[in-house]
C-alpha cells in the first residue's frame, strides 16, 4: 500500500511515459489479474475493512503507522515516532488532519483531492464499475528500467488522472503516479502478498521526481474484514490546551515593529532566549532561524521537506519547551529549524532574528493586527467575542494557510492570505498564463528586489492591474507582483496568488482560525476601499 497520508502534502514529480505499440487488451481482466483474479475481485465486493500496520520512514523520521480503510469512502491513517505524530481521516464527507502539535484542521483543495485519489486506489474502487467513476483508459505499453508495463489512466475526478503501470510479466500494479498541485508523485510498489486471496503490496516508496522528497511504508500486518470502530473516521477535537493565557484577561496587547512590510514580534524561547519573530500566516508551523537557537542545544528529531516561496528545503524538527509572546506562553511545541539568514538580512534591528511565528501560534488564539498602532491584540479563545462592524471573509486552509476567493481583473481564483508577504498582491505564473493575464495587465516592469523565503529567493516583474476584489472589497489601480515559475508555492497550479501586508495594512485585520474567518475593520481615519 502506498502512503495515503502525506507528511509533506506538497510532494510531486514529473514522469515521462514512452509508449510502445498499442495492444488489444481486456482492461477488466488486466485489473482483476493484478490483485489475484476473479476470486479476489469477488472478495473486494465483500470487503468491509482493510487494516494495515507497520513501519514508516520519511525524511529521516522513523516510526510506525496504523491505517484503516472501510470501502468505499472511509479512511484513517496515523503515523507516530518518538518525537512526531500526525493523523489524517475521512468520514465520507469531511477530510481532516491532526498535526504534530495536536491541532485539528479540515483539509480542502488539492490536499483533500490527494487524499481522495489515494483512497480511490487503496479501497479498490477502481476495480468496480459501480464505484470507479469514468471508465479507465488503456494508454499502451511503457518500457521503464528494462521492464514493460501496461499503462492505465484512472479519472476519479474530471481532468485529474491517476497513472497506473502494470508489469506485463507479473501482472502486478508496480508504479502509480499522480499530481499534487504543480508537482508529481510516483509510488513504487513491491513485496506483494495474498491477504484473504487479495494481492496487497507490503512495501511502497513514494518519490517526488526532481526533488529530494520521499517516504516509505513497510507493512508488517494486514487484516481483512476486521470489526472497526467507526468513530475513528470522525474529525476529532483538538488536544488539551497547550498554552497559558494570563489569568482573568480577555485579551492582551503585544507591540510589534512593522519593518519593510513585515511584522516583527518580540518573543522568548525556552524562558531565556529573547528574539524577534516575523508573524507569518503563510508558515504552516513555527520555524526558527538555525543560528538563533543554536545555543539552546535542541536535539534534532529528524528532517522533513518544507515547501516555500520558490522551492523546497530540508527542515530539521525540534521540540521547544516554551514560547512566550507578551503575557502568554505556548508549551511543548514541535517546530522547524532552518537557515533563514536571507530573511534575517531583510531588516536590521537590535534584537536577534529568531524565525517565523506561524500556524502554531495563530491557530490557537484569535489575533487582531493593528498596523497603525503596531500592536497585536491576542484574545483569550475561551471568552472571545469579535468586535462588531467588520467585513467577514470565510477561509479554508491550504497547507494550514488561510485561503480565500478573489478576483483579479474579473478573473476568479483562490488566494492565500500571507502575513509573511511584504510585497502586496503576488500572482502565480500558472494563473497568469491560464487566463491570459498578459493581455489584461499593463505596464510590466522588472522587479528591483527578489522575494525571499523558505526554498530560496525568486525574481520576476510587476504589472498594473485595473481591479482586485476580495470579500466584497474592490481595489482599483494596483500593482501586482508576477514571480517566475518554480517548484515552490509561486508555481502552484491550484492557487492563483498571495495577498500580503501591503494590501492588508489598510485595515485592522482579525484572524480567527477556530471560526475559519478573517475580519477586516476599516481604519477610522482612512477611506475604506469599499467606499
């Protein structure tokens, strides 16, 4: 079985299929033979559950996994190591994830689509006409590493194909490929064993072509039609509180420095290291600058790939005992450590640059960003009531980053809301090309500075846009950033772009992850863009 749950959901690759001569073949016979024949297909029709347990390895992290599938549409996967754990599930309607720090979020967009595509394969839905959706398509014979494969395309969702390669000698499905946004993941399957007559791969390796991203599963126990407690598929509550809010306080104020379009917040790590952190809703976790935390002697638990603005970098995982921001404290947090020297150079202050304060902070408290007074208002989540008079914009999470609907010069797309973006409105290359924005934008100019973040830096150009609308707000005559394409987020095929501080700073902005909403409050002394 391939890893249904992806430790890094940004995995991807590119595969070149070299097809030989077309051959006459009965697809149903090919698919049936791959799992053990007609008797195995009959067993699939009677399948009520598949349970798998074993070892997993990803980016230097080693642990154990437990997976349960109840066909056709229930799924559970849990991975645990001594210092890292993650769980994903699907109850037939809602896809969810519990992260390494116990926060639970609903999966949407390409992350949910990836989970469902993998569930489609692992539940054997592709074998049964009543479940498979569109008919599979035989694509010919591919020669790869001296082996011949029958190549079949499955389309569980319109226009979103899964490529499966069946060994012409053994009949087994040994390779599967699928897109994850602008990247492509290949799964190599081996060690096939019969479980109640169904041939199941006991070993799989997932690889991102062109990037140093891979994960591995080794099944040690597989069971068919065991009783399952169905509550495991339901989205769970978050774990017990891992923070301390000042007693008796409904909210606290945290001053920040707004420098070159970025919000710098003072913080203390492990009770003794005073640093400044960039508040970054575009970071799917807290990430510390390697040099800043070196003196804390934090043991590294392993490494995982992290997808940033222009590419992918390898990030070390550590456990921080405490993070203090203002009068509140977060405890026992798993976070990343990376060389962020390029970001450290973006501003010069007396404080030590410590890294990025991301999802692990913002998801726990409602936070109001007051750009005019350079202060955060952090609300006690137990007593929080939002101030009245704001413009409410619902969001979903994409890799734990708030994502909203926007419209650039009349073209609609999904835009992340990124407090780490110091530029304003960034428009992704694929969105620009797909909708012919080169004819709708004007006054193209080279960028004077590169954008810098996880994965490196990237150049591009700027252009003039007549309008940009989001949440009922209409901006007119603005400049947008058009970065070069990349394997990072700016190369996304699913996301249209990125809304940053130069757009948001005209409001007081409330981030409320528990209610999946951003609320914009027009400044008292500034004309609202909606006027």
